[in-house]
C-alpha cells in the first residue's frame, strides 16, 4: 500500500481501508469514509480503495512527526545526562 506522507481529512473516498499499525499497533485495517472516521495520519498505509484528502499537517507538525520529535527529545535528554555525569 501507498504510504501517507501527511495528516489530513478525507473528503472523498471509495472503499478506503488503512493500515494504522505503525502508529497504533492494531493489525486490523481501518475503514475510512468522509462521513465516518475521516482522519488520515501520516506514516499509515493505504491497503484498499482510493480517496482524496485535505492536508492538515506535514513534517514535524504531523502525528508521526510529533512522535519522532518526542522520541528524539527523550534520546537527547538521556545523552545530555550522560555528558553531565562524565564531567
């Protein structure tokens, strides 16, 4: 499936099913429709169907970008703590 590069809101869809396991850990595909559960998140994969979305966030402002930033910040804090202890 195609990787979604940005967060967005589905405005038109045809039997769209998304694999959100990268973010949620849930292995079942999620059915998306404009009138029911229209939010699409970056880092997820389109498994079936097609659709159009309005992009709401990209890069560090997207859901996956926020997660990666938080993970990076946690790693930086640990590294800084080690540097201070060594001085």
